[in-house]
């Protein structure tokens, strides 16, 4: 196994959902460090090493991004658009992880290049199961371009 | 002189006589001329009388025509007025329809943001309640006594139920907006597909014997009609499971010249006294302890059938089963 594992970036405004996602990732025994950004604005600063994160090396891109849609300031759609339009970030798998089940949003996210669209269940057992499957697929099964 | 005078007087007399005769002759000629002229004038007058009466007739005819024209004109003016009124009314109606359309668009938009708010903002706290309680139950179970454990279970079960209610409400609201994509649909194949779907999705292993009869095709939105069959079949399975030999029959019958598709079971049935509540949103006619469910299934069935322009009905008797019928416009 690699020494320095890439980060999982969690973009989530709800403290409850952030805690649950972290909890579920840990109980799925995911070893990658988890970075949590509380809205789209903060997330873009982190990803592109601007603003408060201008000291960060932006070559260290996250291994996957779990992205909520409805967030204050900059929403998930705008974050997705930016990530998928920049050469340095467009290959990062973006998993939309949201409470919304609107077909219009699913369509929009896919047209912008989202890699997956997952609706958060309200039942924690299912929530954990989903997180486990997401991490297994994207961190172990899937191959990335070098 | 006297003779001379007399002779010349005689000559004069003769001359006068001749003059007079000439005068008379002239006069007679004039008279003849006059008589002729008079005749001609009389003839002309005669002709004129004929022409006049002709003219009078023409005039009469013309007046009649004008009279007719007047009444026609009145009729025409009446029709024109009526037409103008209709056009006015039409414009009024058009304005009303346009206004209603605008209002509808607005309320649709509101409904959309309303369901977005439900799906997102309400699900988040429910997930938190369910999940954190589940984590507490897992990690700290030994710290609770029996009552504490029981109460924790209540919180978890009720939060799952609330999540289901929200999901059901959302899918019900979405139905109202969804466009119908109608096509000729093989109802027999659709019913069989629904049976397979229900049996593979339900967590319980049902023992019911299900028979699907041949049914005529219909012109409908097949994905929505599949939902109708799924809801009716899953109800039939649920409410007949406690019978020793649960039977479910799917088919169709002709009633009052309309084709009614049906799903019948020999299960617990229902009291026709509560028929009015049967198709209501979140209405349940059975104890939640006995039969699970939020009470949205039949409301969805009714909504889909009504959106197709058809109708639903049901028959039931306690402990003798229930039959649900629906018709579709042909």
C-alpha cells in the first residue's frame, strides 16, 4: 500500500451528515484521510489552492470528491462545473451525495460530468452500506488515468 | 256716289266673305291639327299611364325588396351582435385561461421548490435522528436498561416511518407533474411483469397463488400502469397472506360497456362503510401493527387512473377479500 494516501474530499454543509459520512467511512475501514469543507466556496479554495488555502499544493488532488448539492454561498452544481472544466481536476471522480431525488438535478449533474449520483438514505444501516460500496468501488475497483 | 259706293261696298263684302271663308278654312285646318295633336297627346298619356302603373309595380317590388332587405339587415345585425358578443366572451375566456395558466405555472414552480424543500431539508434531520440513535444503540447499548432499549427502538422505527411518509408524499406529488407517454400496452404482459417485480422486491416470502388472465391491450403510459399493478398486487399479497390458501386473480371484465381491469384477493377485505376513505392519501383501514404501510398505494393508483381519464372502484367484505377495478378510456 502507498505511504501517502490521497485525501477523500467531503463537501457538506450539514454537520450531522458530515459526521455520519465520516463515521461510515471509518466503519468501512477506509484508510484515506478525510478532508471536510463546509460549503462550495471553501471547497473551491481548497481544490484550487486559493484564498485561505493558497499555501496548499494543488497538485495533490483528492482521490474522490463526495459533493453535496444544496449548500450556502456556492452550491454543488457550481463546484462540479468548475472541477470538470479545469484540466488538473477534471479526472477526479465526483460523487454527488445528496438528499435531493429530483430527476432534473440528476440530469443536470450528469450533463456537467458527474461520475455518480447517490441519494443519501435516512436509514443509517443503508447509509453505511452505501458508503462502504462507494469506497470499495472508487478506491479499490476503479482504475484512474496515470 | 251712291252706286259707286254700293258697288264698292259689294266688292268689299265679297272680299270679306272670301277672307272669312279662308279664315274658316284655316281655322278648320287648325282644329283638325289640334284634334290630331290631342289624339297623339292622349295616346302618349295612355302610354304614360301604362308606364306609370309598370313603374308603380316596380316601385312596389323594390319597396318589398327593401322591406325584405330591412328584415334581413336586422337579422344580420343581430347575428353580427351575437358574433361580437361571442368574440368578447371568447376574449374574456381566453384572458381567464391565460391568467389561470400563469397561476398554474407559478404554483407548479412553488410546488417544485416545495418538494425540493421536503426532499432535501426534511430528510436531513430525519437521517440525523435515525442515524445518531442507531449509533447510540450500537455503541452504548449496555448502558441502557430494558425500558431505555425499548424507547431507543421506538425512535429508530418511527424515524424510518417518517422517512417513508416523506418519500411517499414526494412520489405522490411528482405524479401530478409527470407527463403521460401513452402507447398501446399489452396489459397481460404488464401485469405479469408487475407480479415478478413485487415478488422480487418484497422482503416477505409470500405463499399466495397468483393467476393472471388474458386481458385486452390498452392505450396508456406503461410505466405508470406498471405502478398501478404493482400497488394493487402488493396490497393483495399483504392483505391475503394470513389466509391458509391466499388467492390472487388479475384479469378483466366488461361492465356497462366498459372494460374493467381488476386485481382480486380472498384476504381480510374491508368494510364498505369506509369506502370513501379507501383511496385517500395516507388513509389506512387496518391497524399499523397488523399491516405495514403508509397508506399511499391506492391514492397513487387513483391518481394515475384519473390522469388517464379512467375510473377506479372497489368491492370488499370483511374477511372475504377485496376487488379493485379500474377502467381506461378506449
